[in-house]
């Protein structure tokens, strides 16, 4: 074979490689675009598997139980706690939530009437009332949030999907890890194995930090509202704990009903509740979360807010829920694969000499 024919054959081979890579990239992007809700469900299921695996791994290290038996014990304990909590508090929580839905609208109208007594407050109330575009945008956003996963399969079906993904991944993690490693070139498998360990470490610390901050916020809000003699303190504290899973936006969302309930008592109570929530949020943002999540990835607040708003408008509540863990995962991947694996990689002697 002549040198020209050899060069032509090598050129054709490179063209086919480039075409194949481009096709795979376009296919992957299309799968993400059209199946992003399914991917988010899978990601949520993997987060649930990590939630099950953390206490099971601790129990396995400190007892004679195997991984499966430790996980079974953890699931039984969690199920028992949920059942006990439901028997003890489910009825009262339902009654308080029903009362909350009645108090908040009336308190909101009373707040508007109170603000109209002041020149600047009346101006803002009238300005918001004359902004149909803002009102329609808020209604559209709230409809997306309230729909949860309804545009994909329905609430119950999506919860079942997330639960089964979490259970299967928690009971048989080696199957999926080994299947992924088979897709990697043998020379790159040690590197990818170390990457998976790093990702699990970072995501574990993120989850521990988020659950810890949720617990602290819920307890402090409940006790603080009870000390201020605010009605439905337990329910408002539980709501604050659940919504604090969404950083920045969650505490703001949970403070609104608490402020309106407090305003139904008096404007002074509303001021006290505002100070309480600001103090708790300051404590959580600058002490609790940084102390626990220093082993995870430090996320710039502007980046987190931008991704939260984008995913919230794009995918609804599921986008808000997975925004922060997706950023943690993405930043860890970029740090390991791109920054350390490419940008900061030292050139080989042959490359530096050439």
C-alpha cells in the first residue's frame, strides 16, 4: 500500500471516529433533553439509596451484620419511626395544615389592609396589584411547583419509582458499579474507581450536612415559635425543616406562612417571628452548614440560586430538590476529570522536550 493510500485510510478512520463521537454526543444530549425528568427521578432514587446506605454502613462497621442485614435493620427502624410518627402526630398535623390554609389567606388580606395605612406600603400594594405580568409569572411558577411530577407519570407512581430505585441500588450497589466499570477501558478503571469513591464521599457529606441543617432548623423554628406563643408552632417547624432541603429559597418559602400566622396575632408578633427566622438562617448559613459540609464541595451562592431558578422553572419542584446535589456532583466531576485530569496535569517528558 502506497503512502497516499495509507494517509487516505487513516483520514477516513479519523472521520468515522469524529462522526461516531458527534453522533453519541448528540444522542446523549437528546436523551437528556427529552428524558430529563426520568434522569432526575433516577438521580433522586440514587440519593435515596445513599440515605439508606449511610446508617447501614455505620451499623455494618460496628456490628457483626452483613451489608444486606444492616440495611434491612435500617429500613425496619425507619419504617417503625414513620408509623409511630403517623399514629402520634398525623391527625394533629392534618388539622393544623387545614387550619393553616384558612388562616393564611385572611392574614394576607389583613396585611394588605394594614400596609395601605402607610404611604409607602400602599404604593407597593398598588404596584403589585397593577403588575399582571408578575402575577401571571408567579401563578405559572406555582403551578409548576405544585404539579410535582404529575407531567411525567403521576405523584404516586414517581414516588414508587424513586423508592424502588433507592432500594435496588442500596441492596445491590456492586452490580451497578461493576457494570459501569465494564464500560471503561482497563487502563482507566483504577482512575474511575477512585473517582467513584470521591463522589460517594462528597455526596455523603453533603447529605449529612443537609439533613443536619434540616433538623436544626426544624427544632429551632418549632421551639422559637412555641416560645413566642405562635399557633401551629409544631406544623410550621416541620414545614421549615422540610423546605430547608432547598437552600436559600426553602427558608424564604417556609417563613411566609409563619409570618402571616404571626400577623394574625399582631404586627409585633410578626416582627418577632421575622427576627427569629433571620437569626436561625444566619446560624445555619454561617455556622452549621459550613462546619458539616466543609468535606463536601463549597458552592458559590450565585451559582446555586441560578441553577435553582432555572431547574425550578424548567422541571418544577423536582428541579428545585435536586439542584444542589446536582451541582455538588457536577463540581466534583469537573474538579477530578477536567481540572486535575487535564488542566493541571503535568506534561510528559517527551511532550515537554518536543
